[in-house]
C-alpha cells in the first residue's frame, strides 16, 4: 500500500486498486452441498443481483457481485446495445429512516466518491469507444445512490451501440479487465498491480455470467468471490 501511495504521490497514477486474498479451511458444506443451496446461504445476509455459483472440475467458484460488467442486447436491424454499470462509492445503511437518508445524501455529495466514480465512468467510456459505433457512447445514469440491504452504492451506467459485426472476443479485448478493479491509467495500473500483488487473481475481478447463442449477454464483475478446492477456500 505504501508503494502504491508513493507512486500516486509521484504523479504516475490516479488510482491503483489493490486486493488481498485470504485462504482458510473450507466448511464441508461449501464443497459438498448442492450449488444452489450453498449460494442461497451465502447470499442471504446481503442479496445481490449477480450471485452465481459454478463447479469446474474439482473446484467451485462463488461470487456475490453487485456490479454489471457488460450486458449485450442484439438488434435484428444492426447495432447491439452494450451497457456497463460501474460501482464506486459505498456507505452503510442507517438504523432509522432519518439516518439512512443522511447516509445516502452524504454518499451522493462526497467529493472523493463522486470523483472516483466519475473517473471510472470515463475509463468505461474510453474502453467501449474502441469498438462502439462512432458517437454512440452515452452515460444514461451518473452517480445514482442505489440501496441494498446493508449498504448504499454509488452507481453509474455507460451505454453504447456496437456494430453487429463486432465479435465477442473483440468486445472483451476492448473492455477486460473491468475498469473499476484496475486503476487509472488502466494499462500502467495493471502493471503496477501485477508487481505489487505478486500473484494471479484467478477468476476474482474477471467476468462471469451468461452468454447465449443469439449474442444476448449479461456479465458481472467477479468480485466478492470464493474459490473452494478440497479442504481450502480462498476469499
């Protein structure tokens, strides 16, 4: 963290999104229980729109993500509609209507949170513009305070039209990894993260979701995740 702060202070970066993984003994049910039941148990304290679970060989992956990375809605007439909904900014829910409203307002007015969210929005705009139809990138929603059971999040939405001829791989190359989990400038921040974290993140901070044969897509940012393998779980 000190090295990251020093690099930011030197003017080399605006932001570096560092993460720390923890490994622990996996509760037996995590590896043996039915996937849907385990996922429901994990999501019960804080329901999220992109809770997911999957089993790949001898390991399981669970994610309790609130953040849409990309959705793709094909159009028979041509361009597909692509949307991303980056999240930056968090506040606790209040224990009364008055305190809850005050926490929401403080989040919406926070200079730090607004600046961080807006910066990520600009990064997503830049990523989508690499493959979007010229002039189609827009921000339908900016700095919206969204309520969840235990917290408020500051969310924005970026939308663009992408030509039907754009391949799935071209769209992913233009946008991965998600802007909200890297830093700014994005490419150099990724190099800093690799040097400072000194490990592969694996599915964490990647993307997971549904990609249907007709091109309809909904992918979440792979945050708040657990990888279980044997008796160990990594969070």
